[in-house]
């Protein structure tokens, strides 16, 4: 049953989803202009808060350790990407 729904969703996604182009979303702003307008302080605060929450969960539930000491940079980069993509909408 699950395979049927997964196949149907992939087929519908392929034929029906048409994402907007960069120009449709942002108008006449270039990517460089948007990079200049990025809220860097908010990005740092959001990333720091996300890392603190993940480290806090690791202290509360050591068996579900989410963030080991050797992995903070990829987590920060992922959070920065999420923030950047979210700020474009």
C-alpha cells in the first residue's frame, strides 16, 4: 500500500510541480544585492540558539546525542542554509 502512494506522489510531483524561477520570486534584485541585505546578526543568533538547543538535548538525553564535538561546523552550515532559504520568501 505504501509503495502505491509513494509511486503516485513521485509521478504527480514530476508532472505537476513547477517551481518559480529566481526572478519571479525576487523581482529585479540580484543575488549579490540579496547577499548584501542578509541579516548576519540574526543568522549568528539563530545558529547559536540552534546549536545550544541541540547540545542541551544531548546533555538531557545522552543516549540520543544529536551533536558530537566533532560535528558543529556542518550543523552550523545547515542552519545557515535553512535561514538563508527561509529569508528569501
